C-alpha cells in the first residue's frame, strides 16, 4: 500500500487482521513510505542525500494530502481542518507536559525497594497442602505410560516429602503448584525448560509408547490460574525480549525464562541492559520477570560455567533488580514464592545450580518448606561462635566444596556463612552474623569465579567490617571464566578451599 493514502492503509490493515483471525496465518503488510526527517534530531539528511531530501521536503505530508482531499470532497472546510490540527496538537502538548510534571525524569524515592522488602510476605505453605500437591503432581492419566526410569525417580518424591531429601525440581514444582492454587499464573520458557536442561524438572511428561504429553501442573484440582511451559528456540534475544513484554502486559503472572546454560544469556544482553535493568529508571516500568541462569564451576569448561554474575551486579542500582544464589531447595522454594507474592515487584536473577540439583546436602525437608521464609544470609549452623577467629563468607555451590573438604574438621576456628541474596545487599542480616562472632580476627570472601568476575569487586565495600581484615580467596584475574580441563579445575577448586579454610596443602 501507499503510505500517502491513509484510507488504503487502514483498509489493508483491517484485511490483514481479518485474514489472520480467519485462517490463523501470519500476514505481511507492505507499507511503502519514506523518512521525512534524519536519523535523529541533529541529523541533516541533506548532507548525504541532497536530492532525495529536497524532493521529500517539497512533497506534501500524508496529513496535508488527506486534509486537501476532505476539503475537495466538501467533508470539512479549510478552516475546520486547521482547527482540528491545532486542537490535536494542543492535546498532545498538554499530555506531554502533564506526563513530565507527574513522573519527572526518575522514579520517586518511595518507588524503590527497601532492603527489607519481602520480609512480610508469607512464603510458607501448610504441610498438608504440600503433601496433597505432591501427590497430584505425580498423577497421570490411566492410559499414560511414563518412562520406567523416570517413573521411579518421580515416585521417590513421595518418600522425600516425608523423610527429607526434597530436591530442587520437587521444591520448584511445589512452589509453582502452590502459587497456581492461590491464583498466580505461571509461565516458564527456555531452551529445554519442559524437562530441565539437566533433566531435573520433568514438568512436561512424555508417554513412552505414543509420545503424548501431559503436564501435571495444568491439572491440579484446586488450580485457579493458568500454567504455561514451553521449550523455546535457541534465540535468547528474541525469547527474553518476548518474555519481558509478556511480563509487563501480565503483571499478575510469574514469568520465568531459563537459559540452557547461564552464559547463554549473553545473547540477550541488549534486552537486559535497555529494558530489564533500566526500565524502572527510564520509564518507571518494572516487572517480576525471573531469569533462571545455571551457574557453577563443575569442570565443564569456560562456556558452561558462568552466568556472568558480575554483569548483573554491575547493573544493579536504585533497587532495580534482585540477584540471588541459593544453596538449598527450600531457599529456592521460598524465593520463587516471594517473587510472585511480593507487592514490590522487581526482576529477579537467580544463579541456579547444576551440581546442587541432586546433591543430598542441598535438599530440604517438608518443615523447611512449611515454615520460615527466604533467608538472605545463612550463618554456620555448627559454629562455636566464641571459638571462631576466621569467618568465611561465600555464595552458591562453593559452600559445599568448603564444608565437605577433608580438612574442614581440622579448622575448628573457622565458620562458613552463606550470602544467598547478593542484591539488594542484606545489610542488617550480614551485620548481625558478623557481630555474633566476638573473637573474630579475619574475614574471607571465597568465590569460584576469577577475581575480576563474580561478586567480589561489587560487594567488597559491603563486606568490610570495622576492625576485621578482609581478604579474597578465589581464582586470580582471568580473561576466561574457568579452566577447560577437569583435572586443572579440581586442582584449582582444592586450592581455593584450602586457602579459605587456612590449611596447608599437605
């Protein structure tokens, strides 16, 4: 169509919409027009395209042409056409000025999240409700044949909820299920999200004989909200951009996007920089979009280790996002529910684990889910506070490497605490833990990531405590996130753990 003909343009668009609605097919509208002004306010198109710019300048605008047509047809007079233009122009100017007066150029102070946000949110779910949900999540139609190996894995969830051992996938399913019966819609997409990249979720089951699919989360008896789970293409930029828009349009929903590996989020960095982290400051636009980014050094090489935690922490300011790195399935359960229920919605970035998905020590009990809430800081549960002189703080999977080291027992003067929420930094909770050790002589921040990556450089000033020297333990500065050989990885992990504990290499 010709962009100079508004009536033809409207007619073509209406036809395209009717065609799409009737035949459920995409439609391309080829609108032929031109750019009247330069690339931006300062650009002068005539510098490089003088003849074309002159022709466009002499060409009447679509508005002028349409107004002339209406005058010629006797629909309006020239004076009436001018009056209409002036009225619309005035309305637009008034709306613009009102918008600037109301919102200004930055969000108001009371629009920010205080560090204590989420403390009043009830994330615990009654034990009986969780038992009931757990049973429902394991039901399939009579004719449906679950893969024999998977069937045994899922059935063990009946035992785990009573005896302990609730792993990451089960805790997540219970969190999602509990939200669905509370009326919170769930939408999860990602490159292998239906089963989980590491085969831990199995939210969508496949009949071993027919290939038919069944999603238990869509068939809960008391469910009052929708649940959508889709595998998405290998296009992080497109997928995350779509999910951001979806989360803005549906603020009542918990929208999650999962990267197949954490570093795959690199492909969506534009969406993160321009919209997710800056939307609040630029437009007072925020969402509760949640990014699940597998993160942790397992000896699988630099491209399957780091979700680039440092980038998100560098982008964190004015309480614009939340960043967490959980160490137990219960922590993840409460974090997901808090994200959905907290009235102060903000995007959440979760450094999800790989090795902890099935690690027994990272599993939880029913009471862990039915009681309490998300804890931004977790103190050492076995520490003798009066005897401790060395306090090690870490985050994520490295905690289990340290506490599980053979030399741990020999380091009785060492306490190991976990920082579960990296931003907003839990100032009061952190100070309470540090202050509970009266004889503290030194504090260590330990991380797997190189010194120029990870959390160290961003939170160092937060970790400093009066009168207590602070030291770094981790990989030295590196251009690449991790080693590419399993043996080199194990040696480096062992060195980091020993240095954190303050024990020798012998």
